[in-house]
């Protein structure tokens, strides 16, 4: 079944952006004291767009989504979904959204069909409507042949598609996907990517996707917001962000990490190099023409007695964008998005009114 049949475009309930966030802050208590998980986050998702909220683990991505899904309260700032304030009009927000968390939401001892029908009933659908809706989604997601198998027998990719289907049972206008492909193999990731693209392009759904996979944000998102330590460091289309960085990225894998400081000093004296930095054994820099400058750099390192394992150059990537704006490599972000909230958030369920 085509995705447009299972998910016809839903009439918009309000003008303006699908999601609008301004100055969002949130703090938690941890073993190390008070941690500010969000520090003035701003973002906008237009109707029918896919926004990728990109950052390392602990950057504040899941905290943002939990606030937007009315599962947590902000300390300050405002957030609106389909024109509804997430604090003052939480029930209206829940009617507009689907939320797929990092953790599985389905019950392994029930079938795929039973899981979807239960979700439909929780969203207020009649028994007949829930059964019909479940069948539509199972067919649209390629799960029809497995509909009556126990979910515990599903592959990781099948189970994750079922999680997404649960979030779509009530035909939401906005879908939140929190790290949807974590733990999936490449084939399952590609299938889920295709599904998300269809939801936005064919069904007109607005999607906010959190991810720590650079290629995922690059492939899926119309707009990328990069967050680090609770703050937005830059935003734009993937191509526009990469175009901010002129020239080529150079990487040199040193033989010894102890040589890193000396190698950086050598590189800083090579004409045509900029943004020189080191991360462990890896020396990074930028050059207007990497093909010209890289041999000069390698010769200078050799003359200084710095041994090199490998070297390469590449056009700018989102990893380079992140490094440029934060000063550290993407995979060195420190876990922060954990702890106990300072406020007294009540248990809030993002189903029904």
C-alpha cells in the first residue's frame, strides 16, 4: 500500500511553523552537581520538512524532544507544536504528534498487529478503526506478512519500523524520531531512511529527527541544527553548512600521540594551512588546495622527525562543520543529558488528550 494511502496529508490546524522553539533551557541534577542540559535552544521546523537535530550523545537532543512531546517541562523558554504551547496546551500538542523514543515501545509477547491495535485504542480509535488502521500501516511498512507473528521474533529493522508505525496510528501532523536507527545494521538503516523520506515527501509530515550519525543527518534532513553541550552551535541546510568551510580538509595519522603537539607546531608554520588542531594521534587542518599543500606538510613533518602512518584529504563534511564550530571532534562529546530534573515533572503520557 502506498504511504499516501495509509497516511493521507492531514489538514493543518494552524498557520506558521510546525515546531517553533525559543530560548529553551533545562537543568538536571547529577552526581557532579547541576548540569544544564539545554542552554537557550532555538529552532524552527517548517511544515513538511525533516529537521535533523545533530550532536554527540549527551548534547541535549533527547531532552529537547521530551519537552516538545510534553514528557518533560522546560525551566525557561517557549516551545510550540502546530501552534500549541507545550506547557499551557499539552493535550492539544499530544493530539498533533507522534513520538518514537530511543527505546522499543512494542510488547515482544504480542503480535505486530496487536501492538498497533492497542496503540490505536489508547489514542481513542474504535476497535474497528484501530484494526483497519493497523492493517494499512502494516502493509505500507512492508510488515503485512509478519503482522501476526510475535514481535520478539522480528529482526531489529522490522521491530523499529513497527515502533514508527505505533507513532503514526493516529495520523499525527508532526513526528518525533529520537535516534531511530541506533543499533540497526546498514540495510535496516537504509530501509528506515527511505521510510522517513516518504513520510515527509509523500505524506507531507513534519519530522524532527535526533541523531548522532553524521551521514543520517546529511542524507535525510532538509535542515540541520547542530547542538553541543546544550547549545545550538550552527544551523542550515547540509550543503550550506559544508559550504561555510572553504577548501579541503587534511588529516594526518601520526605514528605516536606524543608527537601531536610538535606536529601541530610544524603544521602551523606551513603556508596555506589553517584551522590546525590535534585529537590524539590525528592532526587536522584546512587548505585552499589540499593536493598542493598536503605534500608540503608531509615533507615538513618528515624533516622535523615526526613519523606518519597515513594521510588524506577530503571535501568538507558535517564532521568538519562540527569541529569548526566547537573546536573538538564529533565523537568526543561528553555525556551530559542524564540525571534528575530540578523541577517536579509529573508523569506525562504522549497518547491521547
